[in-house]
C-alpha cells in the first residue's frame, strides 16, 4: 500500500511538471474521467480497509465509471445539453460518501 501511495504522489508530481496541455475540446471529458477515476480509487481504498478489496471489481468499476461518464458527456454534447453536470454531481456525491465512510472507520 505504501508503494502505491508513493507512486501516486510521484505520478502527480511528474504530471504537474510535464508541459503536456489538454486541448479545450477534450477538457470536459478529461475532467469527468478523472472524477470517475477518483471515485473508483476512493471506493477501492474503502474496500481495502474493510477487507473486501478485489482487483477485478476495481478495474471493472474503473472502466465502467469512466466509460459511463465519457458517454454521458459525449451524448450531452451531441444533444446540446450539459450532461457532464450529471456525472459530476453523481461522482461528487459518491466520493464524499466514501470519504465519510473512510473517516468514520478511522475515528
């Protein structure tokens, strides 16, 4: 677990220092995909501390969440409706609920 956290921190540092820019047309898709990934990561951590973590469930949930979020954003763009807000609200609520459960576990 410590190794995963160290590599996550290293990845964030390298990402901040790299000169990669995301085109504005993909910015919403990237933001929603990152939020979906954070939801899956926090859910995996919650499962880990509960002793029920399974990598297969984590990776399938990660791919499903990111695909669903990207699909909602894409179809919203095609319809002229900002459906990315639905994904942002849904994943945001889930992240806060998961973080609350993690906090309660450690208190």
